[in-house]
């Protein structure tokens, strides 16, 4: 007798929704059972394992679904029907408030899951994996070197680097080598002041940028990640009114510079 009752419970009551499509993709009318009509063992609904819920996908059979989220919560039956219904509870991690959702699975004629529905529809968000945590983008690091301190007046070659300039470049190279594995690219950009012709300033700024890059490579900075560029009198840091030449040269000093920009890989 007990076996007969169990068989009836497993196969009897049929679908709740009307005219479930043969392929299980939809129904002529989705009908939701009342949450209070769950079986006694499912009274109040259950709290599903979110990770298991997210493993549901079309093509699973009923045994596989039961292993993930359990058997249906209503008496529509198990084996002979093409619809399962559940009442699930979800607790909000922030407020602790519980949201009650109904979940429906439609099966095709082979009893493989094909359609998944939520009431209210917004509950579908619980099946979506959480968005990946944003990765903080590494900000480029910039070091500005005064060419007045790096080079003898109007010079640009390695032999023209001053003792103070070598000390600055040695310290910079050491910092770069400490982060060598994270470096994506190093840009060495040379600038001049506005005095002199555009062509002359362009060439001088390029040569000084090339020299700084060569120096860093000689100290062990990987050559394949470093590039040099001259921009002449572009992007001035200060603007100086015309005045006595010596004072004007002193005023324009911040514009005579080499900027070393370091882009690093994001930390994952």
C-alpha cells in the first residue's frame, strides 16, 4: 500500500501550467501554485545553495536537478509530469532581509529541463553569478627630471650627463628594477623651453630622451619595454613673460625636463 501511495505521489497530479510545449520551451499559460500549498516538508520554502542553483541549465534530467536543488515542493508529481515548482528563500547579505521567490522548471517530452521561470521575474538575479570584483587600475608613475641638472648646458650625450644627473638616474633605475616584473611600458619624453628654433628644440629633446633611455637600459632596465620621444617646446609647465635673457632662462627652467612615465600591469 505504501509503495502504491509513493508511486501515486511521484507520478500523479500533472502539470499546473496549461499546454506545456512539446519542446518544453514555454507554455500557453504559466500558472503558479499558491506558496502555502507546498508539501508539509517544504512548508515556508527552503534556502537553496546558490552555487548549486547556478549550475542549472537546459538539458539536465530530473535526477540531476534533484541532486542540485532537491525534489519539487508541490504535489504535481515527479516522474510523469513536465513541470516542477519550488519556493525558495534568499537572504540579503547586507540587510538580512529574506526574499521569497517561486521557481518553475518546464521539461520537454523526454523529461529534460528546457524552460526556467521566476516569480517575481526579478528573482532571476539569484541565478546570475556575482559580477567580478573591480580590479583597481594601476595609475602610471611619473618622474620628472630637470635637464639643467641632468646635462651640461646645451648638451645631450651620455658623456655630458652631470654627476648629479647620474645619481638621479641611478636612483630611478633602481626603483624600476624593483618593479621590473610589473612594468608594461616606460615612456621617456624630452622637452625644451621655447627659446631657439622649433627644429633645434625638437632634435635636442629627442636626443636627451634617447640618452636617458640608453642610460636606464645600461643599468638593467629591459630594452623591450622602453621608448623615447622628443616633444621640443610642447606642453610647457610655466609661461614666462619676456624679460632680461638670464632671468627668462631661469624662469623657463621647469620646461626643460625629461619625464619618465611608467605603466604597470594591473594587480589581479
